[in-house]
């Protein structure tokens, strides 16, 4: 069999480990031929590919980014509209490359596209990738653990500065719709206030929590906020600077913001993410060998399994309001701004 591998969407620690997991298993265990497709789905259209062998897959386990490049090219979406003229373009490229299966590594958008390709008759396997941990159908995505580690280290460092200057520090982490990074890094980093998109927040309650801490002789506070944060009324808060200005104005306590941004997505994957990516990649090759196409590999508890792409497409995995960490955090006096 001949399989193609691509990575699409934002970069993420662990993509190279996944490429390695798929490729080495396919080559060494199943005697498959493997090609890498450059720059996401656009690489299929332009047939921008390279042969992958055991040697080219060595030494990439610990590398961040992706050796194949990635893309968010919107034009591709126009080419998968299910009519004969458009679907034939994709089918022709797939046939010209003589592929028996296409492995698509990516987040929600990628899995949705993978399902559309599957519906066009292509053999596709999806592998969930995102630091946001918001792909539906899997308990965890690789990249999430690394991002939480990076964000937690940043929060740890900000404690000393906040304490030295008796300030409030507002730390903005990634998460447009899902607050998984904010929740896990906030709890691990000992944040005093954690604000999630799923819950919304009342700035008055945030200010009350900070004022109460100050009254108890706790002169500084750490606020962790997801970038996609909205108020309880659904209003966009724009950024950490907005929250910081509201806090300082209401409490009179000097407040500063720190936006972690893309450093959460860069760098080498954590050991956990390397092993997770290896397991998911290996299972993808197993599905291909068994000709079980149209599926996304996933973690279900500690077991690697798979789920139909049709059940994943168009869905988000959000933090439930009664998540254990939210319940436990509330019992410990952490404010979630609600």
C-alpha cells in the first residue's frame, strides 16, 4: 500500500512525532510506501510531495513544528464542494499520486475536511492535533500537555514578580472557544482567578475576589484568562489588557497583563506528547493495514481506538461546567468569575 501524510492548521508540538509514528510503523511493520505531502491540503492540489523512508523519519521525535510544513489555505474548501467538477480535482490528484490512503494530522477544521474527503470516496484517516484540546471524540490531543507545561511555567515565574510588586497579573493563554489550557495551567500554576470561555464571567465578581484577597493580607493575585473570553452576557472582552484595566480601575491595585501567545505552540513536545503522538500514529497505520478508513484515531481513557470521522466533524469538545477541577477549585477558594 502507498499512503500520504499531511499536517494542516496551526503548528503544534508533537506533529513530527506523529509523522514518525505513522511512517515508521507503516514502513517497518506493514511494508508500506510512505510519502509526505507539503503544506497541508494545498500540497495535494499541487502534488508537492516527498518520499519518506526510515532514515528521513529518524531524529524528528523531539522536534517542534512539522517537517512537512502546514497551511490554513481557505481556497481548498472551495474545491471540496460535492459536485462533479470540484470533487474530480481532488480525486484526480489522489489517483495521480497513486495513494491507497491519506493520513490527515490536524484539529477541528482538518477533521471536518477529512470527513468531506471521505464522503467523496477517498480513503482517509484523521489524527487529532491541537494545543486547545477541543477536538470532539478524543479525551486528549497531543500538543495540549506541552502547552499546559509552558503556560504553567510562565505562571510560576509571574508569582514572584506579582508578589515583589504587590500587583495583579493577568495572564492570557490560548483557547478561542475552549478553556482547557486556562483551566489546567491555571490550576497547576496556583492561579487565584481562572476565566473560561465556557463559563463567561462577571468582572464585578472578579474584582470582589481580588479585593477580598487583599483584605486578608494577600497583596497580589494571579488571573488566568483564555483568549476567547466573553462576559456572562456574551460580550467579547478583546484581550488581557481589557481585563487588567477593569481590575485596576475598580480595585486600585496596580495590574499588568502578559500574553503568552505563540510560545505555547512552539518548541519541543513534552515526553507525554511524544508518547501520545507515537501511539496515535502507530494506530493510524494499523487502521490502514486493516482497511478501516474514514476514521479518526483517539484516546479513550488510556486505550487507543478510533471513531468515524462523520461523528467528529463540526463538533467541539468544551470544558463542562461541572469539571472536577472547577469543582475542586471552587472548594479551595479559587474564583471562576461567576
